[in-house]
């Protein structure tokens, strides 16, 4: 029985996922709970498990490719380990009353990954053109070949006088490029039958260097833009790109799509801002390598939030919801990726615990191992750009939070703080009181015990 594994929906906003890596290959035996792949959603990288035992029959997408939520990405045969096709066919014939003896004794340990022959089979030409075409056009392959005799190739080389075998589209393309199909098939430079993609690949290899083709693909250019009378180099393609001022296309990855969705949603909220600054004397005094300014700011905000329930409030289906703890989303970036992981119930944690949690979260962000549950449960946010030298900035409210504090760098002993608030939840007077509480706690020595 075929058990189909689909692209999971790892968050409410996820529409497609990117396959980061496969942990199995076709023919592998997997048990229930085994991790078979890593998938990147719009917010995190998650492991995909198998919930049944069986043999991996097929992997539907390649590493680096994306697929819509709910589409099949792998197939597992739950009837038992997959047998060689010949044995399965014999078993089928036997059940129909036709007994067929194998021509050769089968090995008790069949080779799972036989070395590739020098001439690829026809099925491979259709399934993986990039590697096979190199062989068809006489290009040197990096893969090693077996020293033992290998079976005859399934690619047919026509004898003299035999009709050329090619699809109508392949014939039309060959005529367009002035190619002699019969000669190329007799020479083994084109497969039999030949298809349109075979002709295109041959032309590309003939008139463009590998690096030139790579550049053409990156910029989504057509090879028809360049004359076919010579072989084009990477430098010529680059010169064409610069001369015509062609931009480099960069499709939106799941992370960028998530950022756009969050920003667009935040822009629709009725927000306002309060600008002030806090005394940084005690913050700087108690700052250390482990207990960084961000750690103390988390602690400071948590203390203030416990005194102002409006900052622990979110909008729910039936109205306002006041949450018991101080849970804060913190803006954290790695490269171009931006995350807002949540630090929960900070009011009950000492400064050492907060420092440890922040350090652990930094490692997860750096390695891309943020989980969807790491991004949920906050009611207020913090974004600290002080370490970059930015004096003051505005931040956009994350998800369903009631507001966010944007913290700049220290100037003359003070740190600029901008509060952005959702006016549906926090009114102006409440926001002013909250800011005053932050300022008061910042100069209270008991806050830092």
C-alpha cells in the first residue's frame, strides 16, 4: 500500500514549503517517527516524520524546490521492502498461473545503488536531462564508472538508412538551428527518439560555455538573444546584461513572503507612537557579556507589563483577552532572515535564566532551527538596534501584539525609546503611564537584583 507524505502546513499563513534536505533516499526502510526531511515554512525549519513503517518508494521533489501545502512530496510502500522489478513481475506471473524461472540466480544481497553505466538509459534522459545530456554530447562526467562490463545501453543508435526518430517539435527546432538530426543520432550526440529539450540542450552546449549558460539561467534570459554562429562566453553574457541594464531576478523565499505578510497586516492597524528616553546609568552598570542590554530590557519590559495589563492584552474573537504573564516577542535577524521569537512568562524568571534563553534562541536563529511554537504567545514586542548606532527608529507591531518598543543607542547617558501601540487595545493615556513605568524601573536598583 502506498503511504503518501504531503507538504505540511507549519503555520496559519503558510501556502507552500521549501524542501531543505532529504534524510532518506529511495529504497531506504523507515519506521514510524523517523525523520525523512527538513522543510522550511514561511517562519521556520521543521522536521517531517513518517507516521507509518515501510520502504521509501519515491521522492517527488528535489532539495531546494518548493511545493504547495498538501501536495505529495514522498511515497512510502507500506507492504514491505521493495523488491527488484523483475522479481515483482515474476510474482505477478506466478499468481496468474504462469511460472517463469529466473535466467540467473539472484544475489541474497542485491546491490541497492549500482554504478552508472557510461551510456544512460532512455528513462534517465527524460528524468534528469542536465547530467545525461553531458554524456550524450561527449562531455566529461565527474561521476565514476564501473570497471566491470555493463549491460547494453537502451539508447538506440540507428543503422544507416534507418529513419530518424524525433518528435515534431524536435524536428522543427532542428530545422530552425540547421542541425542534421540523422548525423547527430548516428554519432550518438542525440538520443533516439529525440525530443525538443534534447535539441535545446545540444544547441546550448554547442554555442555557450557552461558558465555562460549558468548566467543566462540566473537572469532568465533566452538563448535566442545571442547569434548561433559562435560560442559565447560568460564575459559576453555579462556585457549584454550590463549594456541592457537587466536586473537580477530574485524570487520571494518563504521568509520574505512572511515578512511582507506581517508588514502589510501591521500597516492596517490603527497605531500611534510615543517618543521618550530612559536613563541608561544602571543598565550600563549591570551590563555584562552574558547579561547584555537586551537581556535587561526584556526584564525591564516584563516588570512594567505586569503593572499595566493593557500591554498583556490581545484582541480575540469575542473581544479583549488579558493574559496572565509577560511574554515578549524579540526582533532577531540572521543575514536577510528576520524572526520574532517569543520569550514567555518573563515575570517569573531571574536575569540569569533570561540570559540563557536568549543565548539558546540566538543559536537556533543562527542555524535556522526556529520552530513555529517559538513564534507564538506574545502580547508585546521589543526591537533593539542600539548596537548598530541607530539613535531612534519606529518598529512595526508583530502579529497580534498590543505594541512594540523600539530601542536606539545610548547618547549622553540616555537611550531613546519609541513605543508603537495598537489604538484598539492601548489608549494614549495608558501608553504614557506605561512609558513612565519603564523610566521609573530603569533607575530603580531593585530592578537589577
